[in-house]
């Protein structure tokens, strides 16, 4: 299971790195972070196949087609979520469900986006830890563990 998570994370990181953020390479004005104050939505999403799937929740809506094609599921349910402003010096936050929690620890702004450290826990056991860069032009999607007939997905979207 850990190898599958790692392989998926690496594949998504490579895919995300091929999409260049619109502001990449542009100089900052006045030394201020150009993305301060943007919101990031982080979610724990359960993906399943249902005979009569419900429409995707609004927070997942714009990614619905991509998620369907990439992971092969037709229904997506948010089981935990959080929305926070990204600013320098910000404290970490959690997206929590009954058994899973996604800990997001901001590490600062780079020319490519927002650096964060991610930790996925099942109950109190650490399943995954990774550093990632978030940008508005490239949402981060990580395939988590399979749960029953479904799959846990971790989504982070800069809005």
C-alpha cells in the first residue's frame, strides 16, 4: 500500500511540475509575496462507483471530470475539509474525518507557489508525509488508501 501511495504521489508531482503557474518567473513587487491572502481548500474525498451517482459537491465540481477519468470512480463525497487563507507565518491546519486527518503545514511562498508539508493520518498512525508546492493553476490530488469498495483522495486547491 505504501509503494502504491508513493508511486501515485510521484506521478502527480511530476504531472503538476509540467504545468507552469501563470506568475512563475515574474519578479515580486516591493518584496511582498504575490499570492498572500489566497484561500486553499483542503479536502478528504471518498471516491466510489455507484449505480446512481450523486452530483459532485461544489468544492469538487471543477475537478469532477478529471477525477472521473484519472481514478475511474463516478461519485465523490467530501468526508472532511478545511479552508484557510495562505499567508506567511500562518499556522498549520487539519481536514478531519472520522478516521482520517490531513495535516497541512505551510512552509512559505516560492516563485512556483506555496510550499506545504502534508501528513495523512489514519486514526493516530502516520500513512504519508510529503512536501508539495501548491499553485492556483495546478490543484494537488493524491490517491490515498483504498477503503472498502472506494478510494480516499486528498485534494488541495488554491482559490
